C-alpha cells in the first residue's frame, strides 16, 4: 500500500514539474520580452506624462484640443442661450409696460364705468348729483305741428333740452332738425323705425341705431350719443348694443304722460308735483302730444320756482367714471 502511494506521489510531482516548465518556459531563456508592460515602456510612459504635466496637458496631447473645443462650444452655447433669454425677457417686459401704458392712456375711464347691476344692464333713469339740476326731454316720433311753439317757449326762458328723434321724423322734418340743433339743444337717437328693440336681433338693433345716426350726421354734421329705446323697451342686449354703437342709453324718472291727452293741467301737475322730482331727474315729454305745447311754459316756470336749473341730458349725465344703482340712478365713480 505504501509502495502504491509513493509511486502515485512520484507521478504527481512529475506532472506538476512538467506543467510548471510549460508555463514558465526554459529557465535559461531571457523572458524580458514576455513581461507586460515591459520596464522600458513604463519608463517611457512616465517620462511622457511628466512632460505633459509640465506643458499643462494631461491624458494625451491629441485628445486635449478636442476637449477644449467641446468645452468652449458649451460655454459659447450657454452664453448665447442666456443672451437670448435676456433679450426675450427684456422684450416681454417692454411690451408689458407699453400695453399697460396704452390701456391707462387710451381707456383710463372704461375701467370705472359700469351699467351692470346684478347681471342686469341698465339705462340711465336719473343722475345722483349735488347740483339742483333736472333735464327736460322730448320724443319726436310722430307729428310736428307744435315743434315751432315748443322751440319758441324754450327760447323765451333760455332753456336747453334734448330731442330724441326717429329716422322717419328726421326724414320728414329736416329743417326742424336743423332748427333744434341751431337753438343749442341736444339731438338724441330714438331708433330708425320705433320698434320694440328687445324683440329684434343684435344686428337689427345696431342697424336701428346707426341708420338714424347716419341721417343726422349727414344732415347736420352732429354726432349723436344719447339713445332712448322706443316705448322704454329694453333688455341686456339692447343696452349692450347701444354701448357698442357709442351711445348712452337714457330712460326717465318722471313721465308727464302727455301722450294720454289728459290736459295741460295734468301734465304740469305730474311733472312739478312729482314725488320723484329731485336733483338729477329726467323728465319725459313728447313734441307731438296734444297739450304739451300748452303746458310747457308752466312746467318750466314751476321747476324754476322750485330752484331747479333745466339742462340738456348731455350736460346732466356723467360721461365716464360712473356706475349704476339698481333703480337706474347714475352715480359718479370719482
């Protein structure tokens, strides 16, 4: 048994010795060329690195220029992006300032103007003012027999009023339109055809306004800005369209009911003794009603006796910086 083990051990030594010789080669042979890296290569690389460090370079002189180029490109790109963003920001800032200045300059008062109350668009029924002033107004939609007398009475008392005229009336009585304007009274728009404005479309509504506007403009050169809806009939779209056409919608706070032909005394009483007679009241009358011309002088003197100055509506209302109360009172926004 021991002989077998010794024999096996001897064989293992021979195999291991043969394997070692194959790995190492001939011990007598110079194996310097088989070592990697060789000592002379290491020495040369170290010398090259030392030279590169001294020259401010490292990791290969050929690769360094490319690296610098990329870094330079990144830097330039970054600077360019920054400049572009700064330019855009500056342009935006300038545009914003210009827009704000434009709004302030062009529409300084629009911001403080409102005819809406609780979602309802309202015309001006009367005006809140400390001045003891009221306005007389005449709707001219039919008839013209008494216009001359009315103008004479107004002139006698040096009173200026407002006439709201339909397109048909303007066409029928152009000389009277000119006479009204020449006397210093307001010319107001009462629509082209005296329709119920709430029953027509936006387009028709604006057409009703602008047809008579053009007629008066061509006839007199006057630019009307006051509009009274026929029959006092309006809704939000009527008021909105009036504003779009450059008009102040006007109603009234005192109705003389002269068109009912109750007589001159009734007209005077309804106006002068009205519980709504106060500063800023707007009074409705008609130039073609039967007793209006007879009652007018007493209406004027009755108002004046109570200390009221009678002015045209254009002088009574606020043109800008105002808002409305729920009852249709126009209030200054200043």
